[in-house]
C-alpha cells in the first residue's frame, strides 16, 4: 500500500479533523449526522451553551452548563446528562481537539441538546434527545481590529423578542430574531455589532453579546428580564464590585447610549470589548475609557491571561 492510497489519505485527514461528542460517543465531526426529523432542525427546539478556553483550559465551564440546564428546563427538555457529565464530556472532547490549534489560540466549547425526533403528542414515540458537544476555534484574527479600534455598534430597527413572547434568558437554537437584526446591521456596515432595542425602546443585547454603559463613574447594564444573563456580564458585575465601581441593572435608552462616557460589550469569546461608536456617534474620548480599562485589567488578572493581547497579536 502506498502513501497515495485512499486509506492513507483518509487516515491523514482524520488526524486533522476535530472530534465531537454525539449521543454518547466521541466521533469525527464528519460523522455527526442529525436527522431531518430532529425537532431542533424542524422547529429550533433546542438549547445550547458556549464556554471558551483560556490558554487551552475551560473558563467557568460549570456556570455555562448550569445555564444550559436552566435553558433545558425552560423548554421542558429532560437533561440527558448531569452537570458533571456535561463537564466531563466537554473536557474529553476538548482534550482530543487541542492538538489542532496553536498554543496562542483557544476554542469555544458548545453543548447542544434537542429533544430528538420524538413527537411530543405521541407518548409511544421514544424520547431520545440529540446531544452534541463540539469545539470551534475562536475567530481571533477576524476580531483583532476591533480590539485595536473599538467596536462600532449599530441599532437595527428589529426589536429583541419580548420576554412575554419567548424569554431571552434561555439560550435556544432559535436565533432568528437576533440573526435578522444582525443581518440588517451588517448590510450597512459588515464590521459593526448589532445591539437590539427591547419592545420598550431600551437597549437589550446583540447576537452574542451584552452591553454596558459608563456614566459618571457608574456601570449600567440592561435588566436581566430582557437579555441572556451572560456569564461574562456576571463576571464584569463581580469585578466591578471588587474594584469598588458602582454597578446596577437599569432601563437604558438611546439618550443614555449617545451621552455615555464609555460603552463596552461582553461575551464569552470577547470577554470585554470597548465600543467606539453607537450609530456613528463617537462614545467617550477614545477606547478603552478609564473604567473599561480598569475592568479589562481586573478581567485579565482573574483569567491570569491578557485576552486583549491574544487578539492584538493576531493583527495582520
Ligand atoms: N446575549 C446573547 C443573545 C448571547 O447569545 C450571548 C452569548 O452567549 C450573550 C448575550 C453573552 O453571554 P456570555 O457572556 O455568557 O457569552
């Protein structure tokens, strides 16, 4: 058998292919095949959560899995694994994918669960949830310029789904509201971040981020009822307390955004990304502002890792 044989070629390809947990087994990603009858595919009836690694180690994995459990409970999907089992399997998938990224890179770790193909109206149909745990490299290079220049935020006309229709506090596979809004913004400015208003006209959140404003030294963020309670949002609130920076949840409208001293986004992958403008109006006197910088420093100390440098090192 020569090295050119198909068998050798496919083995080599496997060595370069990430693996994922799929319904009890860890398999090459190309072997993860979800039925077209899966309710996650048919109706968006599924939940997910996303942790990240920091220097190849998961950060706040338990908090993410606990939030996944709450999302499952909201949709009435029976948890297929315990918190500890989700964590163990996430660690196992990560360990088998680490050789595929550089030392200076990190992964998102996604856990995804749908009720599977069972018809909920038919009690005889077997309930077998679909469970996937997978890793995706963080888009460090694509986002690096934003850490240099600050993020441009645009407010789309599409409003965030109101909590009396479907709670934004659950992280479900139904992202259509956020995707439609994000598309609206990216057609105007491909590099901009959408932050949707809620149905009252107050700032809510974006496709994958929470928003904070700083006014007169105080940190302000939209109320939890209208947004996903971001793990990084919680982290920033805790860091603010440690740093004796006053912080609270409140209703914030466009007046608050346009007149803010500072603004930033938080998310698992970004940690904290300063915002340079909202709808084209410059915020503050350059990024990062002093309060944002204090929180970036505190976040980096918590991680024992300079997350801003990780992004900036990827500048072309
Ligand atoms: N809001 C939405 C809708 C999200 O999807 C995310 C990302 O998961 C966030 C906010 C930020 O949450 P976290 O800090 O847990 O990543």
